[in-house]
C-alpha cells in the first residue's frame, strides 16, 4: 500500500479496520478490548470506525492486541551516519581534492 498517496482520513480508516481485524482474530468483543485496554467502549468503536482519537487512546489498544512492537517498523531508531561512525573510531574523513586544469 502506498501510504503517502492516501489522505489522513483514509489512513485513519485503514488503521481502524486493521485493528478491528486483529481484535476479531483474537476473538475479543469491543467491550472486552475496552476493559483490557482501560478505555471506553465508545473509544474502541471510534477507532474501528476510523474516527480520529488521540495516540494515548490508541497505544493501549495496540498493547492489548500485541501489535505495539510494530511501531519499530513505523518509526525505526535512527543510528549514527557513516561519517559519525568514522569519527567515533577516530578516522576523520578527508575531502578529496582534484587538480584544476
């Protein structure tokens, strides 16, 4: 799926649909998910309908559905650049100079 081509509203709907699919796969009712996540039944319904909710409401749902680890793929930690690695090793790169004709 080309997420960048989708509108924000479409992405929110897709997230809600996918979370609903995970809930159904785990055989949780909306009420059971709400209780386990510590949020209201209304909020679970809003998420699944594709209505915007705060991330603080989304995270407990993801935790209960055991998909929170997927955030690593969404926002991977940025490691040091190759130049930073070289500096850490004490090898500072030199600029290549070319002869002018």
